C-alpha cells in the first residue's frame, strides 16, 4: 500500500522491481492521470484509490500481511503513523511501515531510553514494533529542496507487544510523563494519583527519575498499576 504516490515515481519503481500488487491512495486529482498511465503498463498489479488516506478504511483492500510505503507530507505523516501504531486489534493489518520523515521525527521514532530524542513517539513505536532508520537524505536530493534533512524509517509489527499493557492506559501515562519531561516522576505523574510516589517505590522505579530515563517495560508497569480515566 502506497500512501500519497503523487505522480507515481516511487509507484513505478515498486512495480518495476517486482511488487506483485500495489494499492495507491492519492487525494490530489492532478496526479490521477499520471498514475493511470502507470496502470496501463501494469493493469493487473496497480490499483488506484482516489481519496484521503485518513478517511479510507485501508485494510478492506487487502489480505494480510500488508507492507505500507509512503513519502508523506510531514504535516500528516506523524498523524497517520500514530493511527497505525494505535490499532486496537494487534497484530494490525500491516506487516511493516517504510516511511520518510523529517530526520528529527525519525530519530524520535527510533530513540532508546536516555537518548535526547526519546519521548512519547519512541515508546509507542517500540512497544509493539521493531524500528530502525534505514537511510538519511540531504535536502539537495529533492526538488524543490526542503530546509531539513529527511530519513527513511522502517517499522515492523511484532506479533505481540514487547510488554503487556492496556493501550489507553499506556498512552495516558506516557503523555502525562513527557508533557513535563524535565520534572521528576513524583511531580509529573502526580495528576494521575496523589499516591504516585509510593507506587513508583513499590515498582522499584526511582521517584526522582525523569520520563526520559524510564524503559518501555517500566512505562508498561506503571500503566498496569495506575487507574487512568
């Protein structure tokens, strides 16, 4: 599945390299005619869906597993990624996501505990998936050139999460912790329960630690012990 193929440069490459079937979702009507030309060369292998990927039930066009590929505008890429990562049913309809992002976002996705870029997106991405940055691209390789470096990230869905936790609880705990990432956990998580310091000690988590120091396993432990509304 290719999201936002535009005039089809990547689409053509996927098909010429042997992809058995590509479903391309494109909302820009100006690009459809160019995609139709590619479809004429690969009539049984390219399906074009005109519409907004945010509004289309993507999984209905496939049988599992699906490889998602996208070179998305940066303002919608993170939103789509979070939707894919937050699927209630797991494993999801997709097997892997190969996506281009602004390098800063890519580093946040793949970051490990203690690293500068580690945050909410890191936890959500690596709780259920294996992530890696495959390549970085300088602005000069694009026309027109953006003002930022880009990076291609691959995200592979695991059959089950690395650690057991309720998705809604985990998202709430992680968001609360990183909203005040420079504060100690005893302060940043106090809004969830006034007894947070005792809970942290019970779980053998240092109340003076900050969100960036917690492992994904520790976030999951907290999510399982806190009653989050």
